[in-house]
């Protein structure tokens, strides 16, 4: 049976900068799923707080976070090649060394490459909400996802999700509230105010002007 994917492979034309990122940046920052389990202290050459981002899009937020926190290390995963190229080009342009990149299924990276209890944060910002009811099974946030992430987070580590689609926010809240081994960091047990460490995207600013809401959820591994 074909495995359900939580993402869609989109074709896209490469800009000169994106192609430069893939050509020159991938040998420096790119990691391969086939290499299997990694010692990320060795990969980064140090032991530091480690953040894993699923689906970084065009990489703007990840670049901003990495530049603002040079004392932290970031692992980003994205299947969209122009986005991967854009991030890699940005890393070279800004001379950043605290990011590594996979271009494949993020869940397989978690399963095959990331040690249990090794991540300080996992970020999932604006994943595809799969609006139609018959497609809800494709949503990445499911009980099995919650358990996989819990295994990879350190005790005290945080899963931070954000969405601009209220029904998906409610789905995220329902799934994580029912998942064992988590504590909701929202004071009211629902959503947290927008955290200052999450960059505001152009997409989000446009949504705010149109009156669209954004919901942030933070769940901490408690056991």
C-alpha cells in the first residue's frame, strides 16, 4: 500500500541564486537520509541547543532564527527544491554555519537520522491544512506524529506549531492534548500568544491585514 504523504511535491523554476545555493551550498550544509543515524554534535562540531524544523518553505524564518541565535543549531527539512536552494543561498550570503538541511520526508529523517531524546525544539509552522474532510488523513499532525516527536524531544523539549487555519488549530490541540507525555504550555490550556522567537512572515502579515488569525501551540515533553 502506498504510504500517505503529508506534503505535495511542487515543481518550481529555479532562480540563479537558488541554483547557486544547491550547487555550492549543498556540499557544505546538505545531509542525506541514506546516511542514517547522525551524531549532530559531530556534524556541527559542538554541543548546542538543537532545533528541528519541518517544512521551512523558502527558508526566510529559519534564516532569521539562525542569524538571531548563533549559539543554537538548526536542522531544517523541506522537499521543495527552490526553497532548499533559497535557504542554502541565504546561509552562504549571511555566512551562517549553524544550519544543516535535509531535502526529503521529515518523518523519515526523524525516524532514521535523529537520536531519541536529542532535540530541544521541534517547529511545525503553517503545514498544509488539507481542508477537505476526505484529505484530513494527510495532515501531518496525528497521534503517531505526536508520539514520534515526543520520542525525539528531550524531556522538557518543546513542540511548537503554528497555523492560520482555525479548524486545523483545533485539530492540533485535540491531538496533542490527548497525546501521552506532553504538557500544554498555554496558561488556559489552549493556545499561546505569538512567541517572539517565531518570525512573522510576509504571508502572515498579509493575513493579519485581511483579518485572518494565527494560532500558536506549544507542548512540552513531560516524560
